[in-house]
């Protein structure tokens, strides 16, 4: 998988398994991996098209790699490397159904 363009205008090849989550933040999207974070201008909706079933949108600003899921507590998702992100109300039911399969 590749990020088409990061902030340094480079193409970067990523291993899908290394991606922990992807966060949209106004003009940029941050791809958080097990080793380094990348910034790209691609919106979340484009990432959803590229990624496989291990990835699920959990919030309007977050896509989660469910293989890095450690636990869900109330409205928080705990991921690898002690990352904690919110679950959006609009996404919670679908996210929970997918995780419980």
C-alpha cells in the first residue's frame, strides 16, 4: 500500500499491518504506524476505499486497524502502543458489530 503524497511530496510504501489508525485533521490526514507517523492530503474516504476489511471507521475523524485493537472501554478504543481514540456515536453500533464477528 502507498501513501500517494506526504507532506514532503514523497511516495511511501506502507505495510498494512503496521498501520494502527488513520486520523483526519482539517487539511491533512495522519497515518499512525507502529514506527512512524505520516501526513498526507488524502481524505479518510479515500483511505476507506483502499483499505481491506481489517480497517473500520470508528469516528468521523478516525479509521482503526482492528488487528491492533486491545480493548474497548465505554466510548474509547485502546490500541497498540497505548493509543486511545474515541468511538463516535454514529459509528459505534456498526463498529461493535464488526468487532464482535
